[in-house]
C-alpha cells in the first residue's frame, strides 16, 4: 500500500504545473518608496499598492502590462 501511495503522489507531483516566479522582467523599483496620498502611487516607481505587493507572483505578461501603465503614469505626471 505504501508503494502505491508513493507512486500516486509522485504521479500527482509530475502532473502539477508549478508556477515559478518570473524573473525575466526587472522590477521598476528604484528604492524611493513613498506612497503619494493624492495619487495612491509610489513616487519612485509609479506603481499602486496592489502592483507592488503582487509583483513577485505576476507572470511576464502581467508585469509587462504594469510597465506599460507605469510609462503612461509617468507621462501623465509630467504633464501636470
């Protein structure tokens, strides 16, 4: 019974897709972490709290979407 249990467990592990953190997209953090009360964005990287919190668990496409949003936010901030 133990051998069958171990075989089943091993098969289950092989069939489970493990999501590894994406490390191909560098973090936009510049080490100036200050949440702006008016915009609810970090003054350093222009991310919101959810984006900062979730960065390490986002996949590549999600990170690229955030980076595009950051670029737009930077442009909008310089227009003010």
